[in-house]
């Protein structure tokens, strides 16, 4: 079963396992296509964090992986070159929604880019993310192609 959501900015189809662009601009994933892109990945699950980090590194990203929302905010306060933050929405103590809200409150509305990482099948997840200033959503289980396409979409929309 697939769920198709429509947005004003650009169509995004969200399937069971990943988000992907449904336009003719879709490009094949190549190793190192995001070479040097600095990302902070926050996920409390060790396995998910390790797998997601390895996939991002396979794309050429420089990844700092942390296990909590507090660690994410601490890393961002000492690191100014991070372009993308990928947040698990269901972390204990401080979930991804709260982390995103704090990032937007104390930093620019547009920087860094924030992408939600979720296993949720809720229909309104994208709307909640947009309201908090997030730029994208990646569905779990994370697949290389889906992650690459969502990163590409977020970076292209930003110009």
C-alpha cells in the first residue's frame, strides 16, 4: 500500500519504506555525490543510527552521529558548518519535534536544513514537520536511494 501526498512546492510520494521524488529531475545515486556535506544525525537507537550513518557516508557526507536531542543541540552549538540535521522524531527525553523547535528558535528559520526521520505512518506527519520549520521527511526503514533523493530535494529547493 502506498500513500501519495501532494504539496504546493513539489510533489512527494511517500511509500512504505522511503520518500522519493516523482519528477523527471530524478537522478541516479552515485557514490560521493554529497561529498563534504556536513550532517548531524540524531537517533537514540544504536542500530538505526549506525546504519543511517553508514548510508550517509556512502553518499559522501561527513556525519556526526549522536544519541539524543540534547547531544544534537550541544553539537550544533559548537559546530557552525553543519548544513543538515537529520532527527529521529521518537527520541526519549527530547523528541525530534522539540529539537527542531529549539533549533528554529535559536538559529535561522532556514539554516540548518532539518529532515525528520520516522517510522510513523501518520498522515499528518509532513504537516507537523512543516509547521516546525523542517525541510523534509525520510521514512524508516531507511534506504540509500530514498535518503539520497530526499537530501537532493531539500538542497535543490533551497537553491
